[in-house]
């Protein structure tokens, strides 16, 4: 099965296409799993149908978040709307948690019910689970690739969600095969419990990543080190401090205080700032960098008077 491939004028178009593709795929899987789950009476297939329904809603949220995140900055939102993608990731985590709770409830109920009735002909259910695993394998890989290319938090969350679906579909497939071969019906709810535990694991990772971005966690160490190396490589930079970084959607933000010779002219300071900002923007995509220039000796003296020591 080939990966979806087409040409896009902008990263925004690529993200929207990927989100729409995810919506169509999830809609198909919800319909198939729901029909087969009702027909076979399998709680594991019905739990997967509910899971895919949450995926469908999550994909819709991801599409909306991608569109909002691309809205240019305005007077009320001077830093843009990139955090919409992080909010989307958090919403997806909450949806997955609800799905896991429902699956746990239904599975426990089935285990405690004296009579378990699973249709003896589960071959179609087995086929649907195999189809679901294969489809989501290729779709999640495609979404991961687009998320990496466009630096999209929303698509990354959607891809992570679909990758979990692959594991759960395989789990349900195995459970149905055991029911088919042994006629032991409790394999079905036990498989559903296994599905729910996998879903909860994904919930934690998605929620943690989304919350970190919403709370303005700094950029990854490798990216911060890139900025440091660029600053250190210029002999006109005598020192720098207060380097702060964060991320909003696909956009990176950084500000830093750079110390130069006290005798430098305003034009020299301006030219240095422009050169450093251009180098940093060239090294890191979608970077918004603000450099504050300070006179080296005067700043050290100021900090010693204010703090009793120089704070690098």
C-alpha cells in the first residue's frame, strides 16, 4: 500500500490534506467496526468501534486546530495562534481517556455476566481488524512524516492516536482468533481490557506533551545548543545570558541578552544583531528571535552592584 503523495504549495495545505485523510479513514473504520460488532456481539470489536469514533472526533479537532494555528498574528494575538495545536493534543488525550473508561466498563461487565454470547461466526470481525491494523499502520506513518515535515503538534497527536489503534486492532484480532479456535468467550472481554490499557498509556504521553508546550517548556536541548553555538562562534560576542526559548505550534521563540564591547557604535550593534538573528533563523525553522544588546563591562558592573555578582 503506497503512502499518500501529492504536491502542496504550502505546509498548511499539506497539514489540512493529512487531517482530512485521517477523518475519511476513521469514518470508514467506525462504520465497519460498528456494523460487525453489533452483528457478532463482540465487545472487543464494539470497543474498537467506540475507539475509532473517538479517533474520528479527534481528527476533526486536529483539522480545526491546524486551520486555527495558521491564522496570522493579530492585534489581540500578537504571538499568533499556534497553541491551538497544543490544545488539540490535550483534547485528543481526554477523548482517548473517555474511550478507555468506556471499554473498561463494558469489558468488566461482560466478564461478570454469567452468559457470554459471541456469535460463532467471527470471521468477518477478524478480517475487519486486520484491515484496520493495515490501514492505520500506513496512515499513522504518513501522519508522522507530515507532522515532522510541518512541525505540527496536532498531527503528531493524531498520528500517535492512530498508532495506538494499530496495537489495539492487533490485540482484538488475536482475541477473536482465540475465540474462533477455542470457543472460549471470555477471551473477548479480556482482549478489550488489554486494548483499554494500551489506550491509557497513549493518553499519558499525549497529555504530557501537550501540557509541556502549553506551559512554555523550553526548546529541545539540541535546538538550544544550536543557538548557543551560533552566539559563541561570533568573536564580537563577548558573552550572553538570559537565553529563553519556547514553542507555539510550529513556531519557535527565543530571546537573549548579548554582551559586546562598550565602545561599539549603535550601527555596529545593530548589524551584529541582524547577522546573528539571520543565522539562527536559518538554522531553526519558523524561529522568532529577539536579541537585546548590552555593553560588556557596564553590564558586569551593574550586576555586581545589583546582585553582588555577575549572573551569566
